[in-house]
C-alpha cells in the first residue's frame, strides 16, 4: 500500500506527505499494451500483479487502531486505475479516497453508491454494508479481465446492468474464454460470487489460491521482469 509519512497542519492548511512512486497505473499499462502488437504482458505477469495488489489489500483490511481494535478498512474503489506499477516492478494499491473505515464521523448515506460500477460488488451496488469481501469481488473482476482481455461489464450503472450484477447474470469466464484452465476459472468464479458468503473470506485467501495455481504450473514472476516490461513500454515517459 502507498505509504503516508506525515499528516499535519501548517498555517491553518492541512497536508499529507506520501512516498513518491515512479511508474504508471495498471490501467495505463493495460491501455499501452493493448495498442502494442508485440506486447509482452503475459497472463502470468498479470496474475503476479494481482497477487501483489491482493497483498496490499489484505494489509489494509487487517489494519488496527491504536487500541488494537480493527479499523475495518474497505477500499471500495479497487480497479486498475488504483493499482500502481513502478518502473522497478513494485506494485502498490493507491487512492483510498472513498475507503470505508470503522468509527469515523463521515458516513455514507444508506442506499448511496460510491466507487466504479464496473468493479462494484452486488452489495455495494445495492448500498448495503460492505467488508473486505467487497474488495475481493473487485479484484475478481480484474482477474476476469486479465483472462478475457476485455471489460467485464458496461461502465454505466443502467437498471439492466445493475440487475445483472446483483443477480449474477453476467457471463462466467468459462463462457467467454473456452480455453481457460478450469482451475483458474473456478478461482475467478468464486471471487465473483454474488453472495459474499460464497466468495473468498479475505484478499489473503484469494491471493493464496492464485499463488498455488502459479506454483503448480511451475511459474515464477519476479518484480524485475515486470520492471523490465515497464521500462520497455514506457521508455519515453520514464526518461
């Protein structure tokens, strides 16, 4: 997770000092490689980026207050726009601007939706209570898109789109990509379960399944490999 070093006030103005990340968002990377016929962003590299993002999400979900009580952080806006990849291949979850935190004075009104519809879990669309499994669903959408190489759904929350999301009528990955490994398809389907009880209980559990899948396939992706791709794809910007 992107680190905050200091939050303070100077001359009646508040500021936040955060670490500087030299790189690009995952959405920028995906957009760039989609226009490159010689793209070297493999599914395995994409899975590794998702694994790293899930590590960051689990860290946020497990944060404790100073008295040891859970802060119950939920990002609520997990998407490629808010996953950052540095030129050295490090992956960071950023922009907790609409995150939900327990025991704060600012509350989201009942029935109000925040976040991006394309990645929103059914309970989020309905304005119901959210928890870590809401972010798991969003990461599941990212996995679906990594495999299918196309958007999971429309961006606009039309009545028909909302009904499809909340009733689980959107296509499963196996229906879209017939060649997908059944094990990977099963992982994706579980992450995208309509009922939170049927999803992975945590981002850590979701990540473990993906890591095990990659290990069984004998695949290991190093940060340096992802960094090399970033150097090649964003050479002009990096310089």
